[in-house]
C-alpha cells in the first residue's frame, strides 16, 4: 500500500495524486467511480442553480387547464356517448389545440399543454396516454396512439451542471400507430404508416411503413397492407391501417372501440 502527498492508494496504485491514480485504475478495470475516487476535473450537478424555464403565464395557464379537465372532462364516460366525445374535443380546442374531424381523446388522456397539440382528421389518443408536449406534438390523419403510451418532448442536458431542460417536438405521421405503452422520445418523427410495438422506446426517427419494437426500438419488418401495397393507395388519398379501398372513408364508431 503506497502513500504519497498524504493520500493512500487503497488498490495498490499511487501517483502524484493518489486519488487520480485510484480513479484511473478503477476506470481501466471497468469499475464505477465512487465519490472518493472523483478527480478535481470532475464536477457535480448544481441543482441549486437550476432554473425553471416556464414562465408564470405558462404555469397559470396549465393550472387552469388541469383544473378544467379534472372538473369538466375527467369523469365523462369513455364510450357510448358521442356528446361527451365532442365535449372533450371542445375543451381542448378552447385551450388552443388544433383538432381535425372525427378525432378521439379519452377522459383519462393527459395532455400537458393543449396549445401545443395538433390532431389530424380521425386521429386518436387512447386511455391513459401521457402527451408531455412542452414542445409541439403532432398527429397526422388516422394516426393512433394506444393505451398508456408516452409522447415525450422534454428531457435534460446531461452535460449541463444545472441539468438544463431541453425540448424538441414529436411527430406521429399519418396512419401511424404507437401501440400500448410505447415511448416516443424528444425530436422523434414516426413516419407515415409506421408501427411502434407495445412497450418499445423510440429514440430515433422511424421510416415510413416500418414496424419497430424493443428498447431501443429496432426495425422488425416493413408494414405491408393486405392487398400487398404500402404508401399511397390507388385513390391517391393515402393509405391507413385498414384495407386501402376504404382509405378515405372515416372510421365508424365500432372501429374506435379497440383504440
């Protein structure tokens, strides 16, 4: 056991700075660093100086929105009453959401900021979906986000000593499907007709008409519709996750039951 400059190297190595030598030795052997083996060049997080980038106006708006949804929408029936479906969409529009025709948002869906939400015609946010849209979240026409999925637009800069908040938009393309408990991370675009498998974590863009799964999500196969085509159908209006011959026909109420 060596001793130099008042520092003991407990792993049998020592240098001008015993702590630095110990740290280097642990790194070379693939061992984690402990607080006692950190060098002077390493810094620690300083969350005391973390600054919340959300303005007072934004906080007040979100407080009002959360209270409105809790009191006027959260208790409404999920299915069987179209009037309540329209009522929930009305509340979202009232707070700035851009919503197309025939959309579906469930009472248990959590939308962080409706003014950052855009839903294309006949798109859907399923039960217990958390739309954490600090930046914009956009769903294309006929896109489906299923039960307990997480659309995340915010993260933190892990290289920042103050753990600075970072935000990037999320886009779910037309006819795409994010299956149950799928997680889409900031800055990701899920291409037209693509499928994100249940429980998958998507950190990179998903090409159109591609099925991905896993953590991290990887390509499994290409998505091919029943008539052997993908992409735009013969009508030119874009394919959807059903037979292309009805691509431009709005879904019936029974088609929404499995969302």
